[in-house]
C-alpha cells in the first residue's frame, strides 16, 4: 500500500513538534495571554462599573442611594410633577426649590461638603430636560447614586408628563418604548439588531481564528519538509516509506498538533474566565438583568428579548455543529497543508522557503478574504454563496454559517464533500509530484515544472 508507514511518520513528526521549545513556550504564552484576556474581560467591567453595580444591588435589597443626603429639585416648567411617592420609596429626601435657589445651591455645592444634588427640570425646544449637578469639593457623594436618582426623576417626569397631556395610563409603557421598525426580505422573518451584530461579528472572528491556525500550521508543514530535505533525512525515509505516506503522516501530525494547541489555549481562556466568575461581571448578571428589565419599562431593550435574539442567532448549536466545525478545520488543514508540503519539497535550500510558499500565501489570503468580507454586512450575497463551496475559502466560512443557521445540514454536507474531494485530489497530485521532486537538487521548482512532472 502506498500509505504504509504513515503512522510511523505521524508519530515521529508529532513527537518532534510538541517537544520543540517554540511549541512549548508559544503555547504556554498564548494560553496565559488568553486566560488573562478572559479574566480581564470579566473583571474589568466590575472595576470600572463598581459604583453603578453597587447602587443596583442596594436598590434590589432596599438600600437606596445612601451617599445622597438630599436632592434639591427645581421644576421650571408649566407642568406640575409630584416626586414624593417615588423618592420616598427609594429612601431619598428632597426639597422643591425655585430656579434662583437652584442656581445658588449649585454654586454652594461646588466647594461645599454637603452630600447633595440639584436637579433642574426645564422645557427646551426638543422637549423636557432633566439636568443634575452633584456636590464636588470635599463632599463624599457617589456619582452613580446621582445618576440613579436622576434616572428615577426622569422616569417620573416622562410618565407624569404623558398622563398630564392625556395619554391613557395603559398606553404609557407602549408610548415610552417608541416605534420600532424592521426591514427584511419578503417571506423571511425580520432580524433584530442583536442578531445583525452577531451575524456580522461571529463570522469575522471565526474566519480570522481559523485562518491563523490553518495557515500558520500549513506553513510549518512546508518548513518541516524543507528541513528534512535539506538535511537529507528524507533520503532515509524513502527507503522504507512511500512519498504519499510521508506527506500524509506529516500533514495529519501537524493537524493534531494545531488542534492540541487550540484546545490548550481554549482551556487557558476557560480557566481565566472561571477564576474571575465569583467577582466578575458574570456574577452580577442577575443585577444587570433586573436593571435592564426596569429600563425596558421606560423604553429600553427587554432583556428577555435580547436573550431570545441571541438564542435565535445561534439556532444550530448542537453536536452536529461541533462535528461540522471539526470536519471543516481538519479538511481545510489537509488542503492547505498538502500544498504547503509540495512547496517545501520544491526547494533544496532553506533560504528559498519564503519564495516557495508565496503561491500558498496568495491562495490562503484570497480564500480568507472571500470568507471574511461578505460577512461584514451579515447578509447573504453572491460572494458568500460562492465562498461557502470553494475549497480555498469554505473552511473559514462554513463553521460560522452553520452555527448561525445561515445554512442547513444538507448544504453543510455538500460543502464538506466538495472540500473532502479537493483534499483527495490535492493529496494524489502531491504524492505523484512529491515522488519526483523530493530528491531534486538545484534551483527551486516552479508550479509549471511540477505540473509537467505530474503528467
């Protein structure tokens, strides 16, 4: 059999790669960096938003705005607003004052020690305006508490204003939520803003990550073949192993090495995230959800709708999605690594390696851009349809397209079948040419020369 001995080549290449300093140090450094990023992504929001989160938690527990001793409210409109019920329930003391008194109190707070805030309600050309100024100087007052009180007053102004102008009470929430518009293709469900963002961002990030891993390790295949050829190790291998077995063993070994590194780096990110969970932003998700729910009552986004939109965007998350992602990665790696192995065998000197892999670089970059740019809009177009079935781009676009429900299982299997067929053709071509050029010495062989050898 032409592939007899591939396991020995696989074992040799795999062990050789995972024992190198570059793999050990590089993997460790990347895992630490990703772990740190995951940790900071969860921890930093609580650091910068700590005051706001504390205020939210106090409100949920009935401990309202403890750093504010009093709020001075100046209603400079023609409408009568009553804040007694809302502010009393929140545990906030307040006084209604005139416009002149509000101006004087604002100047006093600038350099005073009173933990107080002045809120002016005025009527502008575009509508009512609520403006708050809190104490500076030596006062011990929390800005987030002032923002929360201002939001509470603003909500009361909005609600009472609508009641005063005759809007029925049961229509107030609908009125405050505004008018939402959608644009979609006839016969299709409209896509929310959250889904649009996910449909654009996830494919772009996915294609970048897959490109980096597939392409970088493909280049390592070319480098490994070139090193063995220049050091004449390949001559010993050919005495007992067929060329197809050599290239297949090396490509599969590098594929496993890349998967191992990817998993280790992913585990690093998971560990960093888990370490930060007890005191990170994730631990505050209940507080944030309740706050978002309160915002929804005054026109904000409904947290339940956001969760539903995220779930709808990732409609195909299941075991099949994992299988398709792995299959796309492995088959894509085999395709590019096969070409890379041929590039490495076409040279006799290591200094020619960079020029030998230029065609591979052009093919890889072209495939990446075919997969990347159509995803910017998050919508289906001719380029994305083509990229989904071309072997040079399908490994970078297929996983995210299936994960987000842009294609079904039948389309995914067709794309994978085309990619697998391309792998077989590449490997057969590589094996045929590889046997002729692996012992070649002299100038670098060009693509035309290799095509002649394959006939």
